C-alpha cells in the first residue's frame, strides 16, 4: 500500500468520523459546527496539498515506513 492510498483512507475515515460525532454529540440535526470543524480541517488540508504537493500526513507515513508513491503504484515522484 502506498502513501497516497493510506492518505485517502485516513482522510475518508476522519470525515466519516467527524460527521458521526457531529450527529451523536449535536443531535440528529447536523447544523452544529462542533465536529464539522474537524471535517473542514481535513478538507482544507486536502485542498492545499493538491496545489502545493506538500502533505504532513505523507511525511509522517514515509517516516513510519509506508512506501512512497501514487494510488496505482506506478507514480515515481
């Protein structure tokens, strides 16, 4: 598994988790921003990394020994 795939999995998990927490702790109406700020944080990091090609999670995963590369496994950058 490559860093790009792991980052996608982690980001998706964090978004799902924050929406669940928002639902549980804010009631069934998802209009309270308490846990949705976490969703905004994850989305903002994904957005900026798309433009800058810098991602803190990627740096952490590489230090943990996850293979660097694209989702298809053919990315050499």
